C-alpha cells in the first residue's frame, strides 16, 4: 500500500504516486502477485489549497494500540489499512528544505537521489 498527499503543500510525493499509477495503468510496470493499493492524494482539500491543513493530518493518526485517530481522514485510512492488511505500507513525504542542492551530494549519493526521483 502506498499513500501520498497527506500534507497538501507537499506535491512531489503526489506526482510520484501518480506516475507509478500511470506506469501500472499503461502496463509498463506489472504486479506479478498480490495487490497494490495506491492512494495518491489522501488529503484532497489540503492539496487543493496547497496547505498542510489544520490540523496537520500527519499528526492525527493513532499512536498507541486501541487509540482512535483524531481526524476522519486518518481514521478512514486506518480502516482501509486494517481491511486489506498490507505486508508493506509506504507513506510518501518530502524532505522540506533538507537538501538545498543536488550539486552538494557526493557522486554516489547523487546517483541514489536521482534514481529515487526517477520512478
């Protein structure tokens, strides 16, 4: 299961999820076994406004067993996850302001960063 767009002001992760979905739909990539669930924009209202949202949805997920999520979207996402019980759950985010320039990477880390960007 892959989710993106939890925070509406982070758009690169949404583009990555949509690109992956597009590659699967065009049969360029294939799922051999099992099922892949992609939720490219979890928080559509925040995405339309290009804001993190109030409250920040990323801070509303349950943190302890038997605790309830504090937002309807995080509760719905948790229910979806519970229903399908994926072996892997990947939530895409952005590294806001951590990397200022690709030119500051070593050649090895540049290669890894660029391969991560090019799904």
